[in-house]
C-alpha cells in the first residue's frame, strides 16, 4: 500500500494498520520505515477481536485481515487471510473504493 498511497489518498481513503505490537515498537518501526499510514498498537488483540480477526499460533500469530469501511461506518469489504501472504492487490482495493462513489 505504501507504494500506492497517492492512489488511496486521491480517493480520500485513510489507511489504518492495527499492529499486534506495543506502542514503542510500532512507533520505532513506522519512523524507521517512513510509513505514511496510521499505525495503531494492539498488543492484546482487542481491536482485532472486535472485527473477528483470527489468531493461529502455528501460523505466526494474528492472521491479516483487511476492511474497507464506508463513510457511514459500514464494512463495505472484508477479507480474512488464510496465511501471512494472503493480502489483496492494491488494484482490487482501489476498484472497490471507486465503486463506493
């Protein structure tokens, strides 16, 4: 998403990453990598649990989940990953955003 951030911001999308780490680790990583996304620490998984995000210790912990929430606060798209690499392509997400207009 970082490489396509302008395509998302041109559509007035805000990208929020819920990270399964403590505040200091998230802040340090965001600054080091110059990540232009909002990072929210969620070490205990409280936010993830609210959205039904799965935990699999065998698969390295919290499985990625991605949501597009419309301007009314409704979930317009949800994708629950089956492994750590199971993440939708940016083009697909941009098409979904374009369809919300």
